[in-house]
C-alpha cells in the first residue's frame, strides 16, 4: 500500500465525513475539506497523530459567500496534506494554529489583512503585510476589491 | 578609450558620492548596483563612492517601483540630500513601475514621487548600463548641460546603450 | 549604551515616527528582547496575478525576488503544468534544473561575499563576487539575461542549449569548483573566521524545527529537509547528490552548509550537462487552464519556496499564493539574537540570507531623557566589526593573505 493510501485509510476511518472530498491528486499531494466545526479536531489529529509536523503555509481564498483557508501540512517523507476549511463572510472566524506552529502567526496575519478573517487566539502584534495607513475595511484579495477603492477610502467590507 | 579618459579627468575634478535606496524592488537592480562596485566593473575607479547617509551624498541611486510604505521615506531621503543633487532611476520598475505597474501598494516609478535626472532601464539594469547612466550624468554636468534638480529630468538613456 | 534600541526600515527623519522592522530591547550591550515587523516590500503581486494571464504571470512572479527568480517562476509553472496535465519533455526539465543549480551557485557565492562584508572580511566579498561573474556570464549566455532569465514557460523552457555551449558550462564549473575548494579551506582552517562565526546566531535542532527554519538555516541545525530530496521535482529524482547538513547550529554551520552545497551543485551541473537527453524542450500549453489546484514546492537557495495555484478554466488564475523561504526563516531571528550582542545583529541577519533590501535598515537609538539618534546599518556593521576587533577578532591579516593567495 502506498503511503498516501495508508494515510487515506487511517484518516477516513477516524473521520468518515472526510471521505466525500478526500482526494489523492498524485504522489505526495493529498487534498481534503472539512467543515469549520470539525476543523480543530481534524487538524489536531493530523499534526499530533499522523506526523504532519510541518506547516508550509496557509492560503486564504475568496469563495463567494464564504472565505476558505487551506492549511498546507507536510511530513518528513515529503507527503503533503492540504486541508481546507471555510467560514461564512458574515462570521469569518478561525482558531489560531500558533499553539501547534508558533511561526504560523505571520500566515494568519495575512489572512486578516488581505481577506478580512478574524483569527482567535492570535497574539497581539504588528499587522502584516499591509502598511499602517491602509484604510480599514478594505481587503485587497477579496474578489470585489480593486485598487481604485484605495483612493476613495471606501470601506466596502465594513 | 576616449570616454574613459574623459571620465578619469572629470573624476579628478569631482568625486561623486552616491546613496543607494531601494523603494520596494525585487533586489535584482540592487545586486547589480553593488556588482558595479566589484572588480569586474569597478565603479570606484571613477571616484564614485557609495555612502550610507543622504547628508553626504550628491547622487541618489534608486531602485524599485515605490511601495506605499516606503514613499514617505523616499521623500525624506531626497530632502536630506544637500543641493545640488541628482537622481538616477535604476531599472524599469523605478522608471515606470515595470511589471508592478497597476499593483495596489505600488506608486509606479520614482518620478511619481521625486524628480529624476537619469533613467536607466533594464530588468534588471546591467552594471554596464548603470555605470553608463551615472557617467552620462557626470559628463553632462561637466558640459554644463544638466540642471540640478528642481524638478527637471535631464537625459534619458536609450535601451541597449552601453559604455565602452 | 542606551537601554532601548529601535531598528526601523530605511532612512528615518528624526522627527517622523515610522514603523520599525526590528524592535530590540537592550540591557547594556545585550539584546534581551526582539520583535520583527515586515511588509515594506509588499507589492500586491498575488492580487496582480489574478488580473493577468498565466503567461504574463510567469514574468511577474519571476520578479518576486531578483536573486531566486528562477525558483519562483519554476514553482509557479510546475503548479500550472500539474493542473493542466502537461508533461514537460525530459530535455526541458534538464535545462530547467540546470538553470536552477546555476542560480543556486550565484546565490551562495553572493551570500559568501555579503557575509564577509558584514564581519569586515571585505576581500572575501571582492573575490566571491568576481567568481560569481563567471556564473552570471554563463547564465547570460544560456538565457539572454544575467538575472530574471525568462527561461521558463508553461510546458517547458523557452530556449534550448546548444552543443557548443556545453563545454563552456563544464569549464566554468571546473574553475568555480577549484575556487570554492579554496573558500572551504578558508572556512575550515582560518581560526579568526571560525571564532567569529561560531556560537553566533545559535538555534538548536529542536528550536529549528519548532520555529520552522528552512533551507541552509535549518540544515545548519541538522534539520535534514530539502525539497529536492523529500518532494522531488524537475529532474532531481535522477540526480546523485547529498543533502548537506551541519550540527554546529550557528552561523558557522550555515557557512559550511552553503559552501558544501556549492560543491554538490557543481556535481549536479556536470551530471545534467553530460546526461542531457535529446528532444523538444517544451509542450504547447493551452491558453485556458482547466479548473483545478496544485501545490508546488521548490528548494530555492534560501530554502523551501511554496506556491499554490488555483485555476478556474479561464486564461487567468483564480488564486496564486506564494510563501518565500525568507518568511519562514525570519521567525528564527528573534530567537537567534536573544541574549546576544548588538554587534552580532548584522551577521546573524545576513546568515539567514534574507533579501538584500532587508539589510537597508536604519537604527534609531532612544534613551531615557535624551533626543532620539539615528544610526544606519553601516554604522551598526562598523560597530560590530570594532566590537569584535576589541575582543581579538581582526580580519586585516586575513584580508591581506587572501589578496596574496588569489592573484
């Protein structure tokens, strides 16, 4: 059995609800989706029980009514597990993963600055990557944002 | 060799001090500016010295498309350089914004913020092009053609121009 | 020494309050706390990618960083090729890998010079950058540019290499290898250098893992991760090379790792040139990329570069996410400088091999009841060199020795 197949077997046995969206795209590339309410336990299991001890980065997505976040986890063997969760734009709250990965704070600050997520448990610190004088309520990576809004200092996402 | 002779003579008259400022560049031009100082290109033989502070500089050598965060600082640096002062925009980004033109957080070209004396295009501008740009500035000063900056860009290098 | 030192970005007007990039708290000359502020180089590239075609994005992404431009463009095209199901011809992959290793060589030689400059060993800067010109000329010959090579396209590479160019590549590698052997000799035998770099910027193996250090910074603390081995891409699965690690855990270790990697790169370049298969160098890519997503990992000279691309069936990407290696390593800097001296700041920061513009910094000095003063990076560098000279570290002799040895 390949490593990816063994991972799939173990993870789906533990969390049967992951099966529908579980995908081994090619060797070393696993993709899965989890609802926000089950995200913390799946994440914990992958890191603590399945040896995905590397967090490469977190990608934020504008999915329309929702905001998505993909946590790109990896193992020493090179296999990556790309776990996606989503939150409604009306309540875009994620838990911080800094207890597992202290350096994740800059990836989470990007989610806050560029897409308008709120990350609970993120320690206070300087924003990243936008400048201090960036107008509040403007999230550049949202699909409905364009640079012309900067001059007007609108807050379309307030 | 005519050009080199002219430059060496000129350099005896005045040894320009340069400050290098990166306004949010990808570093390619910055490395080429530093490379211009290393043995293969050796900008220092023209008496050009790289200084760390604007207060002792004559020429501001700038790279980058000017990010929002750095714009104020660029203006401060420019203001701190004593008159007469000259600005060399190195690289396509600092000439016009380059590939970053239209990106949010980028002003798009040094001359949107401060007046420029010489534009050295290239992505990145090669060390020979940079030297040529600085030398063109110096020789035009000698010939009395250039105006010290009060908002008047003087000369534009044609793409592909190279020094001997 | 005043008890609080702020390290802002760029030249600062004394009366103007500006965001800082490094905030240090000193007690005497020792750093007790440090925090890092980034973002001044944020250009909005990821957003711009969504508004441009995939082909335009290859050229934009190449300019994320001018030192590892090929790293970024390769990471991007690999992801797009995966989504589109394109199989790049073997010869194209060989050329892509060849440029990748040449880029690593130029980057590590650049780093050696910069590191030398930061500690007062300027002759090393002059010699390594002179050697580096051999690689720059070679890259210009093969790709048409010294930097930002424009070699990648979606589906392969844009230029082939000619038979006649192969010998030139091998000759250049021979010359560089003998010079690098000399730098290894210097690094492993010159006591002044060893003492200056040892015990500085220490990160234990466990801390390197916890803090997510990548590339030579992590490998110098024995974190044996290298995307070329762990998650092979391009032609690396076919190449014979070692992942270089060190258990010194400090700046000296990071130096040894980089010079060791130079030697491995020369080995790989020879294999690539000698074993290069015949055939086309690219397949035609569709203008519209079908919906899908891919993650691409690339071992850039500074460490793991991660790209995520999401396609939506149009000619423009839905999302491009880039995590450059410096972002991972900068988290370690605060840890490395804790309880060390201000004099260590320049070389410790340089040793993670950050973007060059990261070192254009000014330091503002605040003290109780006095006017804020400004010191520039150059002043801190000189302070560091003088501080160590007062404690017996002097590169004057070594500078002279190197000049005599390498005519």
